[in-house]
C-alpha cells in the first residue's frame, strides 16, 4: 500500500470577507508533500503564503478543503506542526533561554530539561552570553535565531518556517542556511519554507512551489534535483543558475505591474 504524503492540502481555499466585499486570498489549491522533504513556497507579497501556513497550523479555518497529516484530517487542529511565524513573537518577559525552551515546555517537557537541551544550541548558534538576557537586548537577527531554535526544538515532524532568514544579514543568513541543512539532513523533518529569496529556496529545497496573486494560487512545482548534502559552491554551477533564471522569470511573469503594462 502506498503511504499517504506527510502533508496534503486538499482543495484548500480562503476567502476573507472585508468591508469592500469578499477577497479570495487563496483559490482552491492542492499540494502533496512527502515525508522528509524540504519544500519552499515562493511568490509575490500577498499571494497567500502565510495564509496557507495559518490554515495548516490550525489557526485559521479554510473556506473550503482540508489539511491532512499522514492521511488524517488535521484541519483546524492546533499543535500538529511546528510553526515559526513571520514575526518572531518572542515573549518579552522571558529570557532568551526560556523563550527557546518555550516550545518544548508547551509540549510537556519540564522547564529544567527544556533548558538543558536549549542551552548548548543557544551557545552554538551565536546567542551565547545572551541566554539570560531578555529579547529587547537582542538584534533583529538574533531574535530570529532564537525563534528558529525554539521552533526546531519542538520535535514535530512537520515544520513551517515563514521567512525565517528574511531579516538577517548575508553572513548570518548563510550560516543559518548551513545549520538548517545540517539539521534537515540529521533529523529528517518535513520542512515547508517561505522565502522571497530564490537562491535560498533552490539551495535549500527538494521542491519549490511558485505562487501567484489575485487570486493567490500555486502555479508551478519545480523539482530541485541537486544532490545532497549540498555545498555552497553549487550556487555557481550552470544547472543552479539555469534554475534560478527559470524561477525569476516565472516570478517576473506574476508581477502585476508587468501584467498591467
Ligand atoms: N484577516 C484578513 N482579512 C482580510 N484580508 C486578509 C487577512 N489576512 C490576510 N489577508 C489578505 O490575504 C492576502 C494574502 O495574505 P498573506 O499574508 O497570506 O500573504 P503572503 O503571501 O504571506 O505575503 P507576504 O509575502 O507579504 O508575507 C493579502 O492580500 C492579505 O492582505
Ligand atoms: Mg507572509
């Protein structure tokens, strides 16, 4: 028997009712993500990427359709996936250590044990010395790192990351990409990743889904068959650059200003 995909979006759509009438943020969309894949969603601002994540995380009811995890209906259930929101949402009254430990704590790990797991990672990934500070003492990039660590430590099979590296400087971003690839190789999670950075999407992913807006929808699936483990030097290979050009052209075609012209 063929096992179901780890995550399936089945006929999923979202229409918001606003003062100006109904707005279709996401037209009926289907997506299958097999277990252990790294899948990116790219598309223009407002094409419904965060809306998809909010629905998958059970925070927003879809207008039509279902979310299935391992073939089971998970629509509207909170706590089935790890989710790093586009805004980091660290709790200002908790220390960095206790923010990173928070996800584990919510899942039932005693705080002492959660801290013991979090501390070495905090030290290894550039937040050493800040563990007992509060988030207000961190730079934007450091806050993102803390939020990412918190999400990865929740130990869920499916992890949703909404532009986790968007606010980082190039060097930190590149370091964290390597780190995330390492974690992905070691732990075999299923990752759904949103980014505006085409090169980042290709470098990290097994598959990219390109979206368009008005209405938000998935327009193309691109398999990224670069071998793993990946090395940074892959970005200058002709194959990589050809894929990048293809993606950029697709996104350019979605540009509303261009369509209007
Ligand atoms: N609660 C809401 N009520 C009305 N419209 C909404 C609501 N939430 C989102 N939208 C609209 O739905 C569309 C999709 O929003 P969404 O946040 O999913 O976009 P996105 O692809 O994540 O964009 P970005 O790349 O800027 O983060 C946008 O046009 C947005 O204004
Ligand atoms: Mg968004």
